[in-house]
C-alpha cells in the first residue's frame, strides 16, 4: 500500500513554504524494467522522490537542505543563471532534469546526474513523449560516461554500468552504440550471471531494433 501526504516544507534557499508530496510508505509487486525502474506501486511514486520549491525553483530530495558545502547565495545565484533559469518548471520530468543540472554544475556528481536524467526519461515515457524521453536517455548516457571516465561506478555489480548504458542507448534507438556497449559488458571478467543473461537478452533486442520497455523477468527465466 502506498501512503502519500502533502507537507509544508520551508525552502533552504529562499525561505518560502511549499506544499510538497511526502512518501510515507509504498511497496512493489512484479519485475523491474531492464533499466532498474521499479514495478508498481513504487514506480508510481516518482513525484515524491525529488520535489521543487514553487517560488525559487530549487529542486532536491529534501528542500530543507542545501547541497553539501555550497552556500545558499551560490545556489540562489545559480537558480537565476542562464544554465538553470530557462529550464521548464512544468511536470515531474522537468523536476528530475533540473535536479540533474544542479548535481552536474554545483555538486559535480555525474553518477547521480545520470540517474536523474534517466528518471526524467521515465516521466516522459509515462506521458508518451518518445522524443523527449530519447533526449533524456542520451543525456543520462553522457553523464554516466563522464562518471566512468572519472573512475566512478554507476552500479555496484560487474557489468552493471554496461547494462544500464546498453538499455538507455537501445531505448533511444542508438542500436550501433548499444551493441558496442553490450559487447563491452559481455567481455568483462567476472560479470555477474544475472547481468550476463540480461546483456545477452539485450543483444537480441538490439538485433531486432526493438526500442520498447522490457522487464527483467523476460530476460531471466526461472
């Protein structure tokens, strides 16, 4: 059972009070998508994962806190800057996209910027906007690639990063790049068996030029 209520939260940047949805509890039944998106009911709680101040546009999982080590004035200036101010402030996809920009430009966290760009794509999927979903997925790939270049991992298990980028590229219709990423993951030493199975399944989807959403249970048979 999912329980969500509205809570009055004071923004750490501008001091305004916004009413934001707060997740008290949820659960999940079924298989995750290949890109880790959880099954219902958890998948339908994304509007509580990151929220936005209705006055200054600040976005965060917790509006009452600032990014670690960054002054309030610095954040406020950034929210008014050309890098942030023109961004759309409508819809949860925009909330995740704006948070990705903050993570990238202020916190220099390419891993979490990638995850939030991918979550923005999930929101576009739900709205049926394939073009914007593709743009968000390619942005996520760029962030994940930048993180890997810095020696950072996006997923803990061996082969996980390759699998994540393979699915993002395939869903975006970038089949040649997806195949390269998939083969790179399959060639790794010590790749986790379940990830190997999913990568092999992804390879078949790439060959079929399939951009649809698929679930882990389709790739891993009991």
